[in-house]
């Protein structure tokens, strides 16, 4: 047990050396500066090792550091050389984030997500933490970074928090940090964010036919983009799934589009039945192919690259429409619920939504392809402005 106490260390002011035992001393200089020094005996030589300023290193921390140095000396190691090695090998937060990004990037299906993952850290975390070694970053430092954006851009702040935690937890797993990210204490030190649930701006399904009529009348130079947009609406898929569509996934004869699991949000393969109009779009895109080796159905301006998501947004802006491409999935879902008699599970399967009930998911063996084929054909007729052929439900009459 050491001779000093935390209260004594805090109150000692007179210059001198104050021993805690086993060579650990608090040294107070004449100018009032205070530091920890460990004196050890090795190979007949007496050596002193500085353990840090008392203002930054507590008594308990100084004892832990002294114990580490004693073990190193006993094992024949040079503590100073070990410290230099640690300083050289422990990465800064920026270096660690780049390594985490490189390791995780192959598992991310969306290249845009991979780019945004690093961009948010560059903008909001690197200015304060980028040059700091990961073993020196503590909870208060992370809290201060998040506090600047916690209420002004809450969704981004939550993402930054999660990504900082990922980097620091990686550093802990690699042995660069003694502990994981103190997530709970950081969140407790931040104000409560307002609960605001934002939805993608969607167009009322009744307006879809007029929108598509306008879309087909846009400039000829936008033909690939407008066909891609119409195909997106008719298939009710996500933007990334449409833009990444490859010819090898399309079976025009069977009128089926098989999207592999690695390109789906839920990670499961999804079969999309194609309406007559969707097939016509694909046939036109086949005519517009730049060559037989073109892999993407909707290729962008750069050869071998798909359309960018921003291209769809730019088209909407040119048309003066304040909705999002993703919002048309909501338009489809509302139409299926309000204007058809198709069961809920058929519409949910068409959107490739995960089944919420585990029991229902376990027993649902069919992807309801035949029913979805009818649903998508009816949706295409609605989008074309044709009168829907909704079959009314027949209610059973009570027998008197």
C-alpha cells in the first residue's frame, strides 16, 4: 500500500520529493511544477523515469504506470524504448478511421454510403480529433465534438456518434486503447434530441399518371434518365436497385427481373415481375446499348458506370416537382392499399419489405409472384391513366 493519499497529493505545495514507496515519488520543483518520477534499480544502475505531470496523472494512474515500468525492467525491456514504440504504432483518429473505412468498405453494398461514412467524419470529427492518438481520446472529447451538431443536425450527429464509436471500438479491439467507447456516459452528457420522423416526399398516387405523361415529354437528351425513372416507378424498387440493374439479371421472355441478394437492402434476392410497359422500356434500352459488353441497363454518362442518384434528382428539379424518387414507393403502397383489393402481404412483398412477424416469416414459403405479377400490371395501367379494373370483394350474405 502506498504512503501517499489523493488528498495529500492535492494539498502538497512545498518543493521536495515525496515518496509513495517502491521508488514512486511526487517531485515538486521550486517553480511549483509537480510531476511523478519512478526510481528503479536495474543491472546495478539507478534510473529515473518520468510518469507525467501530477495535474494530468492521478495517484492511482501513477501507481499503475509505475507497476508497468517495473514489469518491463524486470523483463529486461527498456521502458523508454517501449514508450517510443507505442507512440510510433498507435494511430491517430484520422489514421484509424481510414483503416476502418478500408476494412469495412467491401461489406457495404452502397458505394454512396461508403463515401458518406468517411465524409461525415472528415467534416465533423477530424477537425477536433483527427490528429489525436486513439488512446488519448476520452468521452468528454467525443461529447464536445457531438455537442456542436447534436441539436442542429440531429440525424447526422447520431451517425457521427456511431462512426466515432466504430473507430474507437476498432482501436480497442486492436489493442490501441485500454477500453471501448464510453457510449452511455457520452449520451447522458448531451441534451435530448427532439423526436422528428421525416418521410421521403411522395406524390399522391392519383397524380402519377399526369407526372408520367410529363416525364415522357421531356427533352430527348434525357431519354435514358426518363426511361430509368419510369422503370423505377413501374417496378416500385429502390433507386439503387434500379440504377444497378444489369442485363444478366433480366429475363425478357419470362418478364422477370431477378435482383441478387447483395444488391438488396435486406440482403435477400428479390424477383420483380415486369409489366408490359416495363418490358417495353427494357426493349428500348436494349436498342440504346452502346455495345454488347454494356453490363448496366441504365448506364450513366461514363462508360461502365450506372446512372447516379443525383441524375434523378436533377430531372425532378427541371420538372419543378418537389418529391423524391424514393417517394414513389410510398405512392405505390398507398395506391395498393386504397385503390385495390390485393392483400397487404402482396404489396409488402412487391416492395421487398421484411416480414415483421417472425412466425409469419417462418411460414411464408411463397414470394407471391403470380399475385404480384397481376398487381404490377394493374399499377402500370394506373400509371398509364387507364381505368383500374378493381374487382370488388364479394361479401357473404347471411342466410335467413
